[in-house]
C-alpha cells in the first residue's frame, strides 16, 4: 500500500528518538572535552622515555644512549648526546646515560620503530593527543625532562605490554643475579685455591664482572 | 478581538482583561488603534519567540533521532552557564545580525533587499485571520480563508524576486524550480479545504471553528478530521503545506546540495535569517489554519477538559503539528523535482477532487436516519480509501519493492 | 471620495505609469503586479472583500507567475530584457491610439447615468455571492470553467513530449 514504507520509517525514527534517552546504543556522542573518550590500549601517539621510579626520573632512565633509535628513526626526529660519565643502572652495572634526548614531535610520525629496536625497553609509545601548542618550535620539541615518565604511568596506559616487559626484565635480572652469584662463588673458590701457590705472581688485573648483563636479542615489543 | 462573555473562566478572559487594563484609559477612537497595535505586537512577539524555540526544538529533536544531542553548548551571556542549548536561538540571531551582508555587484539592489521583506510581510499577514482562542482573532473577515491563501500565494512572488535579483543563473534556475513546486502544490492545498467550506457553509474562520462544536455520543468531538473526507483533506492539506513551506521532504529549493542554496544563494546574514523566519512563519501559519479547518481550532477534545483555556488547546495542537513536521523532516529523504511534481499533479490533485465528491455525498446524506448513518460512513470511507489505493498503485506502477543484496535483513 | 481612495488611485495608476516608462522589463512586470495589488486594495476600499482576495490570489499569485515566466523564457539573452528606445513614428502612433482609446473611455463614462448609491451600503456576504454565482449566473461560471479546462489541456498538450517519425523523443 502506498505509504506503508513511510509509516515504517516514522516508527524507526520514533524508536531512535525515544531510545536516545535511555539506551546508550542510541546515543553515541561523547561530549568532549568534558568527557574524554576511552582510547584503546594499543593506541599510540608520540614516544616517551621510561624511568624506573618517579622520584628520581633523571637518575633512573632505562635509556643508555646507545643511539640505535636515533639511527633507525625514519624522519630522524631523535637527537641524543651521550653523557661523559657513567651511572649505575638497575642491575648496578655502570652505563652511559643520555645528557640530551630530544624528540621533535612536529616531525615524528608515530611509526614506533624506535620502540621496536630499543634493546633496553627504554622508549615506549605514549597516548597523549591533546598537545596543541601555539609555538611550533619551542613547544613541540620535547626534551629529556618532558619525555621522562615513570613505569607506573606505562602500566597505566599499556597494562598488558608493561606487565610483559616487567616480567621479562625481572626474569633477566634474576638470571643475571644468579649468574653473578655463581661466577662470584666460582671466582671466590678459584681465588681461594691458587692463592697460597701463586702468592708471588702479579695479581691479575681486576676483571669486569664476567657476566655482563644479558643482552639476548629481544623480540619486538608486543606493541601495536 | 471580540469581547469576552462574562460566562467564560478568568483564564479564558485573561488576555482581554490585560489588554483593557492597558488601554482602558484611552479615549474611544484611540482604543481601537491601541487594541490593534497590541494585538499585532503580541502576535509578532509570541510567534517570533515560537520561531526561535522551534528552530532549537527542531535541531535537538533531529539530533536525538540521529543519535546525537543537538546544540547544547550556547551559554547564557555573561554567565557562561550551559543551558541545554536554550540560548542557541539567540546566539544564532546575534550571528546572523553581525554577519556581513554581501550583495553581488551586478545584483538588483532594490529587489535583492525587497525579496525577503516581501516574503516575510506576506507570511506574517496570514496570521491575521487565525483564531488563536475563543476571543483571540486579530481580524474577523467574511472571506478569511480566501484572504489567508491569497496572502500565501503572494509569497511566491518574493521567491522569484530573490532568484532574479541575485544575478546568478543558478539562483534563477532554482527560483524557477521553487516556483514550479509552489504552484504545483497550490492546487491540492486549495482543493483540500473546499470540502470544509462546503460543509461549514462559510469562509470565515471563526464560523468554521464554531461549526466543529459539540460531541457525538458525548465524548467524540465533531472535528472535521474525524470524518472520512476530513481525514483525507487533512492529510492532503498537511502534505501540500509541507511543500508550500519548502519543508523536508519537499525542501529541494533550499537544500544545500541543490544549486548551492537555490534562490537563497546570494543571501547572507540577516536577509538569510529573514528567509528562514518566513519559512517557519509559513509553517506555523499553515499549521494554525489546518487546526482551524480540520482539528476544531481552539476547541477542547473532551467536554470535561473545557476548563483549560482555549488558547492553551490551540497551542497544544499547534505544538503537536509542528512536532509532526519535525518528525517528518527527520524521517524522509528529499524528493526530486520530477517526483515532486508528479506526486502533486498525478496523485494529490485527483485525490482532492475525489475528496470533494465524497464530501458532497456526505453533505447530501446528512439527514439519513439511524442505521443508514453506518451506510453513510461506509460509503464515504470507501470513496476515500479505494481511490487512494488505486492511485497509489498506478503511481508506483513499474517500481518494485527495493531488495538489498548486502544489507542484513 | 476619501483620502484612502486617492492614495490607492495614485499608487495604482502611478505604478502602471512607471511600468510603461522603465527600461528594465522585469521591473516593469513587477510594477504591473503592484498595480494589480492596488486594484485589489481598491476592491477592499469598495467593500468587496471576496473579489479583492480573489484578485490577489489570481493576479498577484498566479498571473504574475505567467507574466514572469513568459518574459524570462522568451528572452534569449539578458540584453533582450531592455526595452529599446522609442522612435518618433512610434510616439505619434502611440499618441493616436492612446488618445482614441481614452476618448472612447471618457465618452462611455460621461454618457452613463450614475445612480446615487443607496444610503446604506448593502452588506453582501460571501454566502450571498456564492448563491448568486451558483444560481442566476451558473451558466457563466460553467462556461468560464470549460474555457479554463480547455486552456489547461492545451497547455499540457503543448508541453507534452513529441515523438517524431524516427521514434525519438523531442521535448
């Protein structure tokens, strides 16, 4: 009958109208900026540097200024200057640290290659998108202090990734500790035995810890 | 305005009493002038505000139908309180007033200025004969209905003036199309109220409302819409009113994708707002006339509800019709020019002519007694429904129901 | 003969006169429409409401559309909308023709016996008008209806699609 389709259409719009008051499926607007949208866990924007704790960010950066991310970055937006001295890292080993670590976010294309190649899980992708500024040159170039964020923050934005990284790092440190203990015990045993026989021989130069921190080729971080 | 009878309630007489309190001290000849001016000011004020909030209601309702909130951010000025969008119409008014008024260099300046003015003037003129309440009609004319549609017909001239004065061939083309639409739908519009005049025996709006008094069986109002010919006439009137007001689904003349904005292309700022004001006033006036002709005007639907003042009933009915217009806009896609004109000439005009014949049958059989009344109803219903189905079938001949290959059913 | 009458007369005749003088054809058409509206005002002044509204509905609402469509659809370019300058021959011919028509009208008006109007203007309601139209003057109404229907059918036929011998459609 002429008009039956019209009546059906009217019923559909009426259902939508009434439903928009009580049914969330029929009212999908997120009233930004009063209500922030929930971003998916795998959402990424620009990188940030992970620090072990928030109280001493510059002292606990995981980054050792190996400059791999700087060389791998396609638009070359990372600028790193190594430090002159060394600081002990989480396992106590002395490492370099970045004296200058700048990322130009006006150039960065969020490809996360820097995250994929970092051997130390030091740089990860952040999720902040409200970064509009009025000065492109001074405010979009982020330096070390602005990029450093604690591991707790990393857990907050990428829980699954952070949990995986933490468990892997903890396992490695544990393995490193075990090896160090075994080596120290062996060394102590070796030093104790030939000590009376070779008292006159020149003492061997103190060697660095026989077990450097394990650098197994990391699988690509399970991001994206 | 007519004088109130003392038997009416205090609420009913409130407008009269207010007006007399204000002008009672004037000498007699000036009182008529003052009363008229007050009436005009009240109509302009009330319907101006109604226009403003109608635009807001439309946007909010359209938004809710489309799963979004509609405007809800315009804050009250100087207070910065978001008021669910209630300040939006005033924000729009300020915006349209402060926008630059661009007139093309080659345009006919006089006509370019006159077109929205003429359109608005004729649209507002139509409010003069609508009875808003028992004693609330601005002018009581013997040929009121004809006056209403004469003033409405004169608005078409302003559409042409707008298209011509823009010195833009697309605007002119669109103005011609708009005129074609308006002329095509004049005929069903006028033919749909001729049955009402036939039954009521008068062209005066107040008398037509009086002809719809009383209740059959004590609770069914004797409104014209509750008769077979009246229902058909009401539906035809509403469809033609949609087209006359350039309202979706007949908004081809002013759609943004149609030749830019049709005849309104070269208008900006306040003149553009005036065009939309005229369109909304036309919508409100046509709804008011539909209420007067078919829905019993200011009459209450049930006898025990008569304590509610008549202008409140008119307002409720007007609100219902306007919400219906908005609902139709939210639902239906736009009609193409040829679909539009075909619908008018091949469907509405024959249907309204047959409706006229049905009304004649109804009128002549008014004196039938008892069970023959059922026969009368059956005959008139058949005379309305059968042509509707037949015409609908011929109009959609060759058009099969649409099947979708990929949509989940 | 009140001031309202003179104002209406001045506006109506003035609009018609200016419509003759203007160069722009569309402006002339619009002023002509204004003079028709003036005639409607005259009917209102004379108390013939129904005729006044019918005049607005028919002339300003419909005949104006016809005039404007005709003007626009028969001009090939915008230049055609400017009325060409008048020549002396045209002026003389206009004077002769116009003068003779005016003489005829004046003669007719002056030779008619004007009956004094009744003291009270008769209030003719629309109902009485309708009864008169459908009663004594029904034949005239029917003839007018037939003429209009024929005109409408003729317009439809003229605008209909023509099929030439090859079967192609030509609008």
